[in-house]
C-alpha cells in the first residue's frame, strides 16, 4: 500500500478529488476520531481504493453506523453481502462479555458514504460481530475507543474486494464468496431461483450450507450446469456414454459456469429449464414434507432423509437426467412425477441408505450420503432407470442402477484402453 501523504481536514491535498475530501470532512465531523489531524490517507495498490485508519468512541460510531449493507446499492439494494451474525456462537458470547468489560476492538472495516442510507454513513463491511458487541456494551454504559479502517468512494468492484478480504478467515464458508460474486454479476440467478421456488420471494442465497438454510449459489449453479450437460447426451447412447454429473467448486471463479452463461445467453428464458427447476423445487418440498412433524420441524432422527434432495450428488444427478430427457417429454414427465409417489418419501431414502456395491468400503453409509463421482454416477443411473416406467424407487431398482454404473465404467475403461493400444 502506498502513502498518499497527510490530508488536512480543511483543505484538498495531493490528488484527492473534492468529493473524497468532502467525505473525509464529513467523517471527521461525524465521528470525531481521536487520532491527530490531518488524517493520513492510504491507497490499496491492488484496487486503488482509498482508506484511513482511525479510532472512534463507541458512542459516536454506533449511531452513525449500520451492518445492513448491500453489495450493489444501485441495482440490488435489497440483498446483502455480509455474512450473518452467528448469535449463538460461544466466541461471540465471549466477544460481547469482553466489550462490556471495556475491551477496545480494532480493524473494524467500513465504508463511509451517504449515497445510500444517509443517516448511517458508516457502513460496516467487516467486523459486524465486534460492532454488535460494541452496541450491546454501549447500551450498558460502556463507551470505549475502537479502531476502524474506513474506505471512501468505493465502486462495486472495490466494494466486492473489501467484502471478500474482510470476511475471509478459516471459519467462513466459501458459500459467502459465491453469494457476493453472484450478486456483483447481477440478479439473474437469484431471480431464477425465486421464480422456480428454490428461493422464497425476496430471499437471498445462504452464506453457508446448513440444514434448513436457503439454497446456496453453488447448488444453484450446479443444477443449471448439469441440466445443460445432460441435454448434450443422446439418450439412446446413455448406456455407453460417460454420464457422471459434476459438482461445481465453491469459492472460486468458475470456468464451467461462465462458459455456460456465454454459450446460453437465453438460459434465463428457457421454458424447459424453468419447468425442471420448478419440478425439482417441488421434489425438495415433497421430500421434506414426508419427514416433517406437525410442529414444522423434521421428525427426530430423520433430518438427513428430509434434506436428501439437496444432497449435491442427488441434486446434480436429478438435474443431469432432466437435461438428458429434455427432448423426450414422456420420459421426462416420469422423471418429474417421482415427487408424486404416495405412501413413501419420493426418494425412498431408507432404501437408498441400504444400497451398496461389493467394492464399497465398510464405512459406506449407502447411496445418497456422499458426493464423489461414483455417487453421482450411480444416482444418474438410478434416475434414468426410474424414468423408464415412472414407478417409485425400489431396493431392486437401486441395486440394478449401482450395478449398471459399474458395468458402464468398466466398458468405458476398456474402450479407452483399446484407443491407447491402437
């Protein structure tokens, strides 16, 4: 980082534009930092973002600040980039106790702007747990100085970068990275998920994958990519074609995802894809409903069964086969109608749990628990097989699907060996 020299609180110095200088003045008057003026303005050479580091009394920081911060305030103001405050975490409880014991916190990362939420110009980007602890302590009369790293005049790219570096630590799920990246890319994926029922109206993707949380960006991307990968498979050659679905990685920029959007610019308007999304959403709801008690919670000991449809291997395989059958509406309808089976849960999770191959290790828990390639391939065979007659999934069908997968893998391996030998 490069020092741009001291900036007085009463005049423009160096290459600071008048608008940035005005924001510095506003900050100094609003928060009255105890650091000696003029403030030292720094530039992050990686992005060009300007910032200052200062110390502010909690009683001045709290009324001027908010943790309710959108990543894209202009076009997606209703959706947030911050990870959620984990209220019941032991470390957070300790943090609140420390704040009430007059501990001074530091490196609370903020952006100063009145362009949205004029009453709260200090937007907390990183350190929302510390800020919440400071709020609680102030409510009990504890008023200490705390260190802030304050950015000025961020554009969306810079704001995303600050969000990422502020929320990156070992304990944070990469699903948060995905959500922020997708928010910056635009609202299309979120709006598609809301339209098909994978997200509620106005709901955002989860910042970490957990039972009961909304769907993650990773899951949504994985669904769409596998649908189109499946659509490229000839159903008549399914038994001799490599048909292992993929699970997109999380927390990284994804070539498969970007390539899909580039090659299918109209994917958001694809009626059959939208139909598949709605049918999968209905399957998720039907699976949950079967294992939900009148209280609205999963029946004791059956949480895994209730969430089975959202296992990444199940999700990717279901979407893949929906794509494979996209030009065979009769068989695709049988695939979709799996959710309508009566008497048992649609996926027959208990039977899946007993499905195994002679090559599986002792600790294998049955089909639908793991997410590796073998698991995904077996489930693709199962969904393709089920769509032949449209009947409910049975133990015999599961056994046959597993054996078909291993037979296909052996056949493909032989074919590859012949190519090498020729």
